[in-house]
C-alpha cells in the first residue's frame, strides 16, 4: 500500500452516500484506511455513527490491530503543529527544546500549583468520537499488538497535545494507563518517531502521563528533590536510552535527543539518574552506552562526592551503598583524584573540603550501614588517597588512626610502611596542631605515625627500602629526627610501646616505694593528660590502662600496696582524670568492691579497696544520685558503716535540691558512665 506524505493536505468533504460509495471504490483500489480518512476529512469523526459507517465500508468491515495502530499515529499527526515541509528528524530537535522548557516550567509549577492539565488540541477532528468507538467496539483487540503497530513511517509526536491524542485513543480501547514498556522501549524501525514519543512522555506532566515503577523504583523515587516526574526513576527508560545512544550515529537526531534528555535530567533529577545508572551497572555484563555513562558519571561525581552540591547527597550515598558499595568507594577515590593539594590557597581549601566530605561519607556509612564501610572506603585507592583521608578521619575521631595504620603495616609490610614514611616526610613541615581546627595534617597524627613506624616488627625494619636499599629503620630514624627538628614536641613520638610500658611501671614503682607521693603523681598525670607530647599522653594512657588491668589481682595485694592503690584509684576519680566510659568502669569497680563481704581473705581485701577509693571521691557523690542509691542498698555497709551511709544520703539530698533549683548541670554529665557503674552486680 502506498502511504501518503507525512503531511498530506486535508481534503474537507461532506459525509454523504456518494462520498461513502467513492470511499468504497477507493478501498477496492487498495488505499490504506489512513489515506481514506485523510481524503474524506474531519467529517468522518463528527459522530460515532459517521465513523462506524466508514469502518463498515472496509473489506474487513472493521478494524484490526494494525489499522488501529496506524489510525492512532494518523490522528497524532493531525494534532501536531508541523508543517508539510518539516522533516521529522529536524523537528525532533526543535521539539526537544520546547519539551525541556515545559519540563522546567513544570518543575517550577510543582511548587506553586502547576500549569494545569494538558487539553486535547482544538482541531476539526473529533478525537472524542474516535476514542468512544475504540472503547465500545474494539476493546477486545490485542492492544499490546496495537502498540507495536504504532511503529509506522508516519508516526510522530510533536508536542504534548499530540501526545494527549495518542494516550487518549490508546487508553480508551485498551483500558490500560500506559503503553507497554515492551512496545515502548522495543526495537522500532521509525526510531525518530519512537524518540518523539518517549521525549514527550518524559516531559509530560503527571496529570497526563506517569511512568509505572516497580516497588523498589517507587521507594527510590522518594529520594531527592521534589520533582513530579517519575521518568528518571524508571530503569527501563534509562536502559533504553543508553542502548539507543550506542546504536545511533553521534550526529543523528536520535542521539542528540538522548543527550539533551540526559543533560536536562542532570539538572532536574540528578538523584534519580545516578541511582538508575548504578542499578544498571549492578546487573553485570556489558553496560550499554558506556561512553555516555562515563560522561554522565563524571558530572554526577561532582554532585554527590563533592561538598555543598546537593542537599540530598547523604540519602543518595546510603542508597548507592545498598545497591553497589564499590561505586561509592570508586566515587570517593575519583573525587579525591580530581583535586590537587598544591597550588594556591583556594586549591588547598578545595582539597581539604573534598577530603572532609569523604570523611563525612565514611562516618555516615559506618554509623548507618555497616561498621566495615569506613575500612572499605579507606582501602579503595592508592596510598596517597588512603593516608590523606585516614589522617583527617583520625582528627575527627571517625577512625582510630593508630589501629588503622598498624593493621595496614601488618597486612602489607614494606608496601605500606615505606609509603607511610614518604607521606609523613612530604607533609610534616606543614603540619599544624589539631586544635587549630580543620587541618590537612595534624602534629598529633604525625606523632601517631612515627609511633607506629617505631613499633614496626624488627624483621620489617631490617628490610631494604625500595629507593636506596638502606634499611627501613634508617629511614624511620632520619624521618623522626627531621620531624623533631621542626616540631620539638615530637621528641619522644618515636618511642616504642616497650619504652612506654617501662616508663609507666617506673612511676608506679616510685609510688609504692614512697619516692613520690600520690599527690605528686596526680599532678604529674594531670600534666601528661593535657600535654602536647604524644609520649607523655601515651604514658598517661598506659598507667590508667595498667591500673584498671590490675583490678583482678587486687585481692592478692599486701595491705600497704592495697591501701595505696585504693587511694590512688579514688583520687583519679576525684580529680576527673578519668571520664566518660573510663569513669563508668572505675565507678563500677568501686561498687563491685564495696559489695564484697568484709571478711578475712580476698573478699575482705576487695571491700577495703573499695572503702579506700570511695573515701577519696565522696565530695563528688552528689553528682551521681543513682550511683549513691546503689551504695546505700548494700546490707553490710548499712549495718557497719552507718555514718558513711548517712553522708551518702546527705549527698543524695543535695543532688535533689540542686535539681529542684535547676543547678544540677553536672548531674547530666557522664550519664552513660554512671549507668554502667550502677548496673547490678
């Protein structure tokens, strides 16, 4: 059958018996139904009976799926604003500009009520008549097959009114809200016509058309900016566009249309675009349109893996981790690589803000997804990336830098230890105190790195380094000397754990031999706790750890050492040298000891330890009324130490009065610690 040109001039005729006779003759001459209707003009759609009369003159005395599909395309053409001289491929690009403008207006209108529903175009053709006949006479057709016959050379959707005609006619007969995806995204011979339909659907307001989503897609649609179109949450749409981009010439209208659609989507719905692309990658196999995917991902990288670009980046990152964790890891690495630390002030600030953003991602995923997320992200790139992010994360208490570095050295040996030496050597000069705020490299972390290097296994330190074959120990020594020269506070940063342990034990020995009083030791510990010297901080931590670790042996201590230990233990609490979780452990140890029976033997020794310790921090008891309530409930304490119980009850009364006066600020401190301490024995 010969098809008419895309825009055959409409011949207006009056529907009468002679015209129908002429029409029948035309059909016998093998003219198509669309050509016949075009010849007869709009009057054939004036009423349902007129349209039915025409259909009954067909040799088939009715319409089949192919005819209905062709008719839908024909009526879409009558609703378009195209001129007879317009080429469909050129018109597609022009129409896209209109589509994208409408899309922007729709996005803005969604905040203020929208622009109203799309109306059927006002032409001489009566589309309601055709829709009624389709609904009443042809609902029994296979409308999936009808949708496949939309693929005709003449099919083209020029604008939203034209789309409205297509959807109205299809829905009226099929009683379905949407053209099946298998047909919509299938292989069409008329690729320009197919793209014109899809582009119109993407930009259509929700009142006219909504992409059907599965359960997962519907949930992901809620992530991101409040944009009414569900198009970019539909993975089938994204998959089709990528396939089409790889199977069309770069300068073709279809290819240009696809790029225009994605460019617009990156602005209007970047959250949905990135989720869709990652879902496709998760499926495995060859990703269609790889070149286009790489370009899109490059632009999306700056949206979600750079600071301050999206208010929804946290929600998107969590969902991306659920879909494909390795994409988040590679996103962090690529984001880091895209900025340089050198150069001017602005470039350094950009580098630090990017690293801080990555650290924020580590914190977010470690807290809300899985504890191992941080290690996976930190282990995803080269050593420069790993150490840069880890050092900043260490300053923000997102990772335990010492434990992280120790584990990396243990696993990778020289492959990590020597790059760590090089990294510290490159950055120690510009290191600043952590207290200065957001710093790329802190002096405290330089100290941590030197300590980890100093405690490397001796067999590792004896190995030759890759650059000059000298032992690693020589490089560590030279690095330590350079760091101390620049930052004298690092003088003992390279002390080994054995040296720290030895120093801590020597101070305890001085206490027990009365070379130093407990008061002197307490003042020393205060200095060590707040010292800028990492070595002194390590000695402080080691002494506290060793004292707590010895708790299990206190019942074996001689009386003199037991009394000294109890007084020291309680004085640490009184002078706030332990806090938070450590304070909770200390208070619990004292409570456990007080609950021991005051009888000869180990139980009595533990009770005496508890009494020695409690006596030292009685002035602070009013801070922990719940803790006090547990103490006064101990039966043998109430019987034998009534005065002490009376003092504790007075402390509880004081706490109550302070609470009533609104002055119990300290009562809320260390809540978790006190709760742990007050747990039943």
